[in-house]
């Protein structure tokens, strides 16, 4: 641990403690909030009802692109049972967006709509039915504009502009970075591969539809309950959107029924509920229908990619050049970050001495894309891992062994100056190879194709939290208050949002471990901007590490005071005091140890009220070049995966049999929860690989329902064999890294590689459908190259690159500033 | 507003409940809004996701597609009625212990579907569990721990039943 701070007592949880000393960490204990979930007691936002509450509805555009000439709400206002009707003109005239660089949204459009589903007006009424009827009475006159429904259309029609800002007509953002001379690398390579890949867009499809309940009180203060993953950003942006001081806004997050990135933006329904509540003088709830969730979207960016990589004959990567082009949909959302993410962390998995990345995000008249589990990295991961498979074949190498050989070196810097710390990928590969019986089942390149059953391999890496906040500031990324009550109860207050991943439980386990008490002795209070210190939100796999470290710091500060008080009472040295089994004392004289309750009372008598804060911000390791803000992380998780599947040559149908997946999670704070994250990631990946796609016809979403938008059921899931690898990263709490997103990444390419192993057909795009396989088999029979995928690289003119020297192989910096350590 | 309401008597979780509701209101809406039983969830309100599954006379049905008037005189069981007083159902215990509920939103519907399964088939195979749950979408878990929890609850239930026999 390279912590700059000094501490009077030994630090807890820095990855050094042996498992046998731990009472809670590493144990399979139930989640703290699970009892409400199995009894139906847990309250999600749409389960809340307030006295006099009205129901709200949004009126949405039927046009993909149109000017709003006139809106007449008089018919709706006259309908009995209607309390308030608003349009964008009833809101302050400001545009907003989650990223400071893309302030391009209005909660209700005033001049122009940009996709079918864009909100233009909202109604609050006595019940939902009346609100719906009132929406139908709103008369909107549109002047339709040409709709740009694909990247190609948007690029070839510069005369039609979806937005006025950006790096070119309908081009929101262009990125061009180069770290070392890639052309020189290609020149000396034994094998250079160039491929074009396409990764389809898809929706998060969280089971709970978004809902918001706003109550604007007569005191002029506003409370919003919302199913959001990021109460802090919603809090901050509501102040701007509503022109109301943050001090007068409270955002509370009830239980959230899944997010996966789909609840990370401020949304129209949240803003509309607030303003309607203010006008109606009563609480207003807006719950989206499933169809509206598909319009709200912010899902995976459809991405076209061109990838060129130079390999040595032994399989080393000598250099890599990637171009990506993202179909952004109608608004910015997180898209600039998503675009950077398609290039940023390709360098952290394997040794990649030089690297060039060009990216573009293009506006289209479709629902805005944004962050979905894996945020911008599943697309290039699919490209890279499929291409490595192709290279292994050309070089006659075992694709698992080839990957193992080129795994990045721990505690070094990448070409693009990111610092990698612990890397458990070799162990992950070894475990998957062994568990899957890889060598026997893969059985060499000469045995590709013409069989029923086969296996594929891929690896990946992911960030454990973003190194930078979404808006620039020097404040903590996560804060926790730990408060001990006279009865020995401990309250943990934190802005973190449990969206099902178990962050409330992680906070509890860490504090229980530090204080030697049971999880049951702790109550967590989270995600309430009035009561809890800021946590930036449940995104970028940051919560376990960042809240975890803040919680441990707060608990440690409480423990220090209690240690001092107990040491004085027992007349022993503070260093000898231990906390365990709800008691505090010395090992040598444990029978005279005090109870935790007595220790709390002594400490309160000595110190005063026992409430301590902890804070965390990532180590200051963000490189200095422009465009370096996306990708740095306190540490990276690593995953290896093998998929065994069967293909029916008659129908093209794929049957998945087994997935072996090993994940370097640093330390499993609760193995059950980590396995749950891995299994859920594998599931979501299978959906993206085989069936999920966000597609449009004549400007309209083709499948805005759960029946038409296909997602895997219990019958589609193979057996998933999860292997947890622990590397005890110095930055993570007790060594923990992320588990919620990384394990999704290798599954899609492993499936594509397995399909090749079975059929001899390369499918360089998602989803990998039966139709595409049959098409490939047909090509094979005709003796043509059996490859299905896009032909042309992105038709974007990327600017001259920002040239930065490669930092590849440099050792990680010894002393890194840690702001709140 | 002004919609005609009908007085309907329902047997919910062993209790007789009367509601006066518009005749076209779904059972899902009546359970959640009129009876305060918000444990039953909605994910689509079109019969596609299984989140609103309740048991009607022991059979899993989608509350979003049912009219309350069609449920008069039948036993409706929601997640709130699954426990026996303060004693949790073995399925609830197993889901909690094994981590089968993540966000928990699909959990009530899955618990009830699983109850119907193990009531009629006390020792289901893994494939039978998969088939029974195929209409209940879960986006968090990948179903693995759900299948494990249903198996474990079934095993415990049959063992408990065997132990009760003289």
C-alpha cells in the first residue's frame, strides 16, 4: 500500500489480513435487504403513495424529427380531473445534460423533437386514465423534418442538422489519439490483421420501469423520490433545470428494480413530476410504461469498428489501431464518455506497446444511447477478442495460451498512460482452461468447422470506478458517516444507491468487520441527499471500492476513539485492543473484555457524540494529455471465459451448454454476491450476443415491448461455472475490485469464437443469429469466405491525432497523491 | 372520473376483501392501488414479463391480464400471503440464503410460480424448474441462484414433510 497518510493504529482491510481473522468479510451471508425483497415489503418508487397524490403522464412525439409549430393545451386543461398541464414553456429556458460538454436536452421540447418518443407536454390528473385522456386532448402542430435513422444517413445529409453543436454536421464528437508509432509496429509485424466489426445496440431492460414521485411543499421545498442510480447528479441538475437552490431540493431513492446504466441520466418524467407538483399543489407521480422505457433508452451504442493489429509470430501484439463510430441517437447523454470508452481501456488487458485510437459519435433521430453495463467497452472488446482468435489461427497458436502469454504486466503503465495494478488474468485463464477441459475440446485449428459442438475463448478487463467525476471538482467521490448509538447500534449513512447489486450489504459488512459486530447490529441509510454524504452514483463499477474505502475510514475513526476509551479503562496499551464478537478488549485478557455497548458508552463519555465521517477520492493518476479523463481507474478487474455450444446446421440455432468464467475480483467481500454479479453479467452478455437488438422501421422503434424485444429466459441459460480469483489489490477495500460489469465483456466474443470453432463461420457482428449462421454456412458450401459482418470501415474523416509518447512498460508511480486518505 | 364502479368481493391471502372499482381495472391495479398489496410488481402490464404473477386457486396467473370480477370466489395468493404468519415459506428462506434476489423486482412473481411448481411437483428436476420459470423474466441473476434456491426449498419441504410423518 502506498498510502501517503500515517495512522496511529494499524490500518484495517488493506488486503493484508488473513482470511481466518475475518468474521464477516469473505463469508456467504444474506444481503441485508433481502428479507423485504422475499416478502414483498420492499418499496420501489411506484409502490409509494402520498395523500392527495396526482398521476402524471407525458405526451410524446409521434415524429422522429420535426419542428413544433404550436401546442394548444386548452382542451386538456378543461378536462375534469386534470390538475395541471405543462409544456416546455412552463420550465426555465435552459438546456441540460448529464455531461457538462453536452447540454442539449429539454425535459419537454419547445422548438423541435428529435425522436419518436421525445416528450413535449405533461399532465397531472386525478388518475392515470384521466391523465392519458388529457394528453390526447393536447393539440400539437408539427412540421416534419427529414429523419436521419442511421449513421450513414446522418453523415450524408449535412444539410439536415439534428443539433447545431458538435465537431461537424451531425457529428457530436471526434476523437483522435496516438501513443507511439503504430505504422512502424505494423511494418515489423509478422502478421497484420484488419477487420471491420459491428456491435448492435440494445436496451438495459431493467425489470422495474422508471418512476418518479415529486412533492413540492408549500414551504417552497421539493422532494423527489426516483428510481435513479445517481441521486447526486439528479439533485445537482434539478437545481439547474428548475432554477431552484440545491439546498431546497431533496432527492431520495427508494429500492431500485435494476438499472444496468439505464437510470443514470436526469429524465423528462422526473422534471415534469416536479413542476406539475409545484403547479398542482399536490404530490405527482409519473411511472413510465415499458414502451416509454424503450424510448427513454440510454442503452448500448450501435458501433461500427475498424481494427488493425500487428502481431509477432509468437502472438505478441506489436501495435494496434482502432477506429470506432457510435450511433448516438438524438441526444448527448453520456455519449462522449461512451465514445472515449470505446478506445480507452483496450490497452490494459494485454501488452500493447503502441496504440492509436480514433472515435466518433454521430447523432441520429432515435432514442439517445448512453451507458449500459460495460459502458462503451463491450463493442471494442468484441472486435479485439475476435481478431485475436483470427490471429491465433493464422499463427497456429492455441488462443488461450496466446492470450496468457501477452497478459499485461502488473504495476506498470499502458501505452496511453493508465496505471494497472494487480492483474489476475493469467490465473483466470489457467482456471478456465482447466475447468473447461479447454485443450481437449478446442483440439487445434485443423478441427474447425463441420461439427455440432465446440468451444470458444476470450478475456477482458474493466475499470473499478472512474478516476474522474462527471463534473470537475476536488471533492470526495464518496462519503460515509458512521454513527454509534448508546445501545450499541451503528448507523451507516451514505449516498450510495443499491440497485440490486448489494451496495447496502457491502457497506454493512465492512463496518461490521471493522467494529467486531454483527451485520444485524447495523442499519444502513442510503441515497437520500438530505441525510447522506454524497456518493457519485452506481455507475462505472465504483461503489464497492469507493464507498467501501470511505466506510472503512469512517469506521476506523470511530474505532480509534473507542480504542482510546477502552484502553484507558482497562489500563492497557491501545495497540493491544481488538474488536470482535461484539466485544472490545485485549487478546491476553479476553475474559475482561468489555461489551461493544460498554465500549460505546465509555467512548461517548470521553469524546462526545460518536459520529465519524470517511471520504474517498481515487488516487491522482489521471494522465496530463487532453482526452485522458476517461479510462483511469483505481484498479482494473480481469476476466477469462470459455463457452461451449452446439449449432444445428439445419436451422442455424445455437444451444449454449456451459460457460466457464474466472473473474479477478481482488477479494470477494461476499462470494454469493460476487457470483451473482458474474452470473448476471454472463446472462446479459448472452442476450446481447444472441438476440437483443434495438432496431427501427420508418422512424419507429420496431420492438418496444418485452415480447417483441427478445431477451433470454431461464430456458436459454447454460450452466455457468463461476471461478473467483483473488489478487488483493492494494487500492480496494480488503483488496476488492469490481464484479458488476467486467464479467459481461468476454462472453460475446467467446460465443462468436465458439461458433467459428463449430461451423467455420466468422460472425463479426452482433447479435449472432440463426439466420446469419445459415448464411455463413451457405457461403462455406459455395467455397466463398464464410464471414458475416460489415465490409466498410466508418465513413468518418477523423482529425489529425493528438500525438502522445507511449508510456508502455513504465513502472507504476510509487507516490501518488490520495486526497482524503 | 365519473367511471362506474362495481362492488367486488375477493379472497386475498385468506382474507375477504371488498373493493369498489371500475370494472375494467386489472387485478394487478386493484391489488396494488386499492388493497395496498404492492408486493405484486409490474414490468410490462401486457402479460410478457411475469413480474405480476399471483396464484389463483394455486395456479400461477398474470394479474395484469386478469379482471377482478373473474376472480370472485377464487383464492388469490400474493407474495404478502406466502409466509405462514411470521414464519417464512421455505422458498423465501432459500432465496434469501442463496442470494437469489438481487434487485428483487421479479422475486415475488418467481416465488409464486415456484410455489405452484413445488406444490404440484415436490422434487422438480433443474430442467422442470427452468420450464416452470420460463415466463418470469429476471434481468439481474442469470437465473442460476434462483434455480438453486427452488431446488433447495423443494428438498427442505419434502424433508420436513417426511419428518412430520409418524
